[in-house]
C-alpha cells in the first residue's frame, strides 16, 4: 500500500474514533447552534420558537404585577457560580428559565403596573427584535452596518425635525452628511445627558491659538488657559441623577453641580436660577451648561423652558433639555405647547424606551447645531477613520446593536397621529386618577399632574380631619410617612397592583417638610380607568389590613 493511502486510512480511522469521543460530541452540538438554516436546524429553532411563544403569551397576559416569592429566597436560587462543563439541553434550560426567572419577573406590561416608566410594548417589537438579533449589525461603522448607518440617521433626523422644525433645505443638507450629526442613538437617557454635556464642555473649552483644547490638555489646564476659577453645571434640584454622573465623569465633581430649588409646581425657581448664573459669573466660574427638565422623574413636571432659554442665551451658555420622559409631547398638538422653548435648546435628550413605547436600550440626544458633535469626535486607524461615515466616531459607546430598527419602525407603524393618541390618552387617564384621589377621603393629592405622573399619599383615618384643615404636625407627618412606606411595600409584595414611592417637599404649618409620596405613572396604553380604580381600591384594602394588624399588635403588647 502506498504511503499516501496508508496516511489517508489512518486519518479516516482517527476521524471515526474522534466521532465517539466526548470532545467530538461537544463540537458537533456547538456547531449545530451556529449552522445556517437547514431542515434540521429550522425544525429545532421552530420548536424553540413555539416553546418561547407560549411563555411570552402567558407572561404578557398576566394582570398581576409580581409573584409573591420573597426576594431573599429568590436570591438563593442564583447562588451557584460554577459554569456547566458541557453544552446543555434547550428544553431543560427553558424550564429553568420559566421556573426561576420568568415566573418571578415583574409584569411591566400589566395594566395595573403603574408605578414606573416601563410599560407594555406594541406587538411589532417582538418579531423585529428577532430580526435585529439575527442580523447582528454593529452600528459602530459602515463595515458592520452598511445599510443601518444611513437608516439610523434618517430615523434620528425625523425626530430632530419634530423638535426643531428646520427647513427642507436644512435636512437635505445634513441628514446624510458625514460631517453633520443631528442626533446620536445611545443606550438610554443617562448616556444621552452625558454626551450632551461632554459636547458642551469640549466646545466651550475648545482649541484656541496655541491651546489644543480640553479634550487633549484636560480640564484643569483648559480652565487655567481661559482664566476660570472652576466649572459648573446648573439645573433644577429635580434633575435626574445622571447629571451627578456627568459632573463626575467630566471632571468638575458633583460639588460642581449647582442644584436650584423648585417652586410649588416642581419647576426650577427662575429668580434663583438667574441669581445662580450671576453668582457664577461673579466668581469667574465657567458654566458648562444650564439644564432644563421636561418631565421630572419624580412628578413629571416641566420647567419653563422658554425662560431658561432666555437665561442661557443672555449668559452665552449651552442650554440642554432633559426630555427623556416628556419629550414625546412633541407629537401632541394639544400638549406640545408645554414644551415651548425646547426648540431653542442646544441639545435635547429623549428616551425611546419610555413614551415612544420601544424596548429597553434606546436613548437619543439631539443637537440643534449639526457640527456640535465634532467636538467629541475620536478616530482610530482600524475603525472610525477620519472623514468616514462611521457613526461610532461621535458617540460615547463603541459597539452597539441596531436599535434604530425599533425607532424607525415605531415612527412608521405608530406614526405621528398614533403617538399623539398615546400621549393624549395617558394624560387624560392621569387627570382621571387625580380626580378620583381628590374625591376619595382616604387619599391626599400632593400635586396636580402636569402630564401623566402624579403624587399622592394615603391618610390614615385618625389624621384625615387634620389633613383637610392643613393642621398636621411634624409628628403626624412622620407617622403618615411610615404608614405610606409600609403600604407601598405591602402592595408590591402582594403583587396584585403596583405603585412606586418617592419623597416630596410640601409646605405644612408655614414650613417646608419632606413627605413620603405614592407615585403613579399612567403611560401603559392597556391601563383603563377600571384598572386605576382597582389600584386605588387595592391600596385602601391593604391599608385597612395594616390598620387591623396595628391594632392587634397594640392589643397584644398590652396583654
């Protein structure tokens, strides 16, 4: 036998032996997971799809908001840190997911889950999510996102036009111009706010004469070159905590974040804001940006953006609007005027995963001036080359998924009038809830809803007459605070309905005090007036049970 034939036979024998080894079985199983569709793989994936669809349908049809399992018990379920040795079975893993994760996950789509800024999603999101995952585009550069790059720019330009409403000529010039940036799509409002202030800092402390700019020489050198004693960011005390992160990351520290008190309507106090700007100018502090809030996280109120725009313009300071929550009011003809002044903002944050009803992971920051983002551009020889169309060169994040698919789909499948309906309906239902709270003696409305968030509290029976007469003492309010915290925790654990809680400053006996407030977010399109009634009735019943429990404890302590 020839040497080549002997070698071939030996290789065949080795291959046959390898087929029987565990290593071969592992390789075979793993490769099947990556193989392109064929009859075998298609049938496996189809089976997986049927199984997951059943879990999805059950999950989305739930009215309850939570399971009753104790959180500490749930934590113990996930205490094993060993990675499995061999590939597992999908059926077994899906059972594991169902029993330990899905069954105890929060039903954010429940019409009675009205305590956070997360709600039901439109049905087109699920098949598009599958498509996006299968395509696995990386929108950092055109070499991994050839079509997605201009596609994303188009979707962002559509949103930009709703905010700023510039001319056709403007959008024709900038929508697909690689030197222009109308908006940047990011993972959420936090990243969007950070990018906006990053742009503001770099532009205001940019290169000049022999100075190379803050991005190259650092904040300390930049402030010294421009003759400043420090740097600050100014905004409402109700600014989102992402601005604390921004102040930290931009090098000014959280002490450089000047938080202005708010008025009774939870809006930034304008005289105090003007005074803060004047004080900073007197102290020779560089104001990186003045921030206006369009939809505070706590109560949904909107600052007077037009007045803040005037203040920022007079001081020649970057004006940023955090409209992560309230920004979609731009779709509503009836409520858009609440955002008047937003069109003068140098930058605007909007979250798609809030009132645009898109999945978690879509935030956006928009720039009034298309070349603002050039101040943060970064290049690399292997990617995001200078002058290229690559989107990653003007963004905080590098690799990221093609989430613009959801945004573009929402703008087309829901449309301007569809979003207008959703916004108007949410605000109408919030007003209904406020009216109900006002009519029910067990509750006290703490602020009229500006849009579709509202704050209120439960008043136990012994304090109701005093509450009506505005004669509650500090001790009374402390007891009411404790009761409302217990009420919210018990409601959350019971899992039938859900309202979150926060703290709010109110005037009581001619002084300002802090109260524990129940916080309702009325954004879920599935939530009806009957669901709102059910949430309030659930709280009343839980409060009665807590009162009975308190009475029993008091009786037992006296026995």
